[in-house]
C-alpha cells in the first residue's frame, strides 16, 4: 500500500483509512503507532485481505483501480 500510494488515489484513500483506524487504538506520534502503520500499510494487499476477512474480489477490484483500470475495478467490485 505504501509503495503505490504516491501513484494511485485508491491506495492513498486506503492508506488514510488504515491510519484512521490505527489512530483509534494508538496515540499518533508514538512508537506503537508508527510500528502499527508500518506493519499494516507496508504489507501487501493479500495480507490485509487475510487479516480483515474481506472477500478477495474486493481487493482484486481495488488493485485493478490502483493500476489505472478503473472500469474493470468497478465491474469487479459490483460483481461482488
């Protein structure tokens, strides 16, 4: 997620959401917060899918949209 956030609006939104969720449990600016951000946002989408229990088609759609294939990504998301 971190690698793709400079190039993709979808990944920037996902990174923002991850930071928002983590800030509810850990105080921003602390070492714990930074560690949680690095371990969550630095991991591949597949590990986020496994940890969250979300269907694979949602992450396939997000990945297609992150790669610039917005129509294909939306189709995959709507199929779900």
